[in-house]
C-alpha cells in the first residue's frame, strides 16, 4: 500500500471516497476552501492527486471488495461516501445491474466494517443515495417521509441506505443524501444533453410530463459539507432544488438558454427500445422537495432552473 502525504492542520478532518468524480471534486474543493483537512481514499493515487491537488492526503484502496486500510481513518471526524458505478453509463444487462448494486452495497459494507475495527471511530458517515428510492410517482409531492418504490433502482437505494445505517450501531451519526439529477459544467446529466440540444435536435422525452428533480452540483457539494459538519443532522435528506421541473419544462428552458428549437420529441417506445430497462431513468419521474434542508435554512445559490442553466449550459 502506498500513500501520498501532504500535512497541514485544519478545523476538521474528513475522509472522502469517490473524490475524483464529478460531485467529489466539488465536495473536496469546498472542504478545502473552508480550511478542513481532506483524506482521499482512492484506487489510483496519481490520478487523484492530479485531479484534486496537493492539499489532500491520499490513501490507496485497491479493491472495493476488501477492507480499506485502517490508517486512512486516523484522526478522521467525518466520512463522506460517494462511491458507486454510474447508473447511466451502460445498458442494463444482468452483469451491469450487478456492478451498479455491488459498487454501492459492498463498498459501503466494507467501509463500515473497517471503521468497526477502529479503537477511535469517526463521528459521522455521510453516505450518497438517490431519489430513485421513491420509484416512479407521477406528480405526487415527495418529502423525506415518502415511502420507497419497488423497481430496480429503488431496491438498490434501499439496500444501500440499509448498509450505511449500520454505522449507527457504531454510535456514528448517519446522513443519507438522496440526490436528484445533478447539473453542472464538465459532467453530470448535461454532458450527454448539450451536444444534441446545440444541434437543434433536442426535444421532450416520452410524454414530457414526468418530473425531473434536479440540483446544481455546487449546491449539492455544499449540502455534503453541511451534513459533515452539522452535528444536528441525521437520517435521510432530499438533495434537490426546491423547484422540480417536468421534462417538458426542462427541455424548453434548455432550448431557450441555447437559442435552439426543441421540436424533436423522443417517443416512449423508441426510448424503451434503445435503452431497455435503463429507460426508467428518463421516463420515470419523482417530484421531490428538500423539506429537511429547507428546515435547516440551507442557502441555495442556484435554486432556479433558469439560473442553473445560465451558469452551466454553455
């Protein structure tokens, strides 16, 4: 096992998994900007150091099916767990569905098992989850008290959260971040959308009536930082904007921002034929409200779709 060590002293020490990903990069940047010390648990030390810079400490975890090294947790106050295979990266055959499941449940299980063996444990685990836990719910308004769904993604999220909640037995504070569609420059949902819309070939998906509960990546990162540092937070939190939009509303807003027509709808049958079971990602919807973050007086910097697309769709 190798480590890259850059030592500084900050107000809180936070370990982050999945740190070099689209969301993880923003989380690390915000932690560092607030003078927290960051430990990155990663397979590829060199790549992570290039992406995240020399202010972090890097510890190698080669295989998520094994326990991470105990030294990674030395002095750590909070753990932010962002690990998970991209659900939209490949068509969902059985092998890919297993990869999506295992990358979340097994890695979280091993993370907690490693912490259970520590003489001094972190105080908090902030674990990623997704609004997919609610299943397809039409225009029903969903806060954190809503029941879960029964499809594949809902099942993954339920088991994922169940694994994370096992950290409560270690007397750790656990926050489950039920994340919506992430919008931002350089990654997330817009990466695949922008080229099509810039060509004037964009349009609503299916009926367009399905709700898209979204979040600006910088607001999401700020939510993770708040969850890691606010000792009064625990349980499930919807990590979304207060203003969900239908797919048709989002399509029109993106077309207006890019000054392109949005007259080429994609019929539901064609999407299902092209994507198979994975089509649920774009055809099913959830109208999710971040009630608990609003109760915490969270300050959204990009709460509206228009402002977010102005900053990200260019």
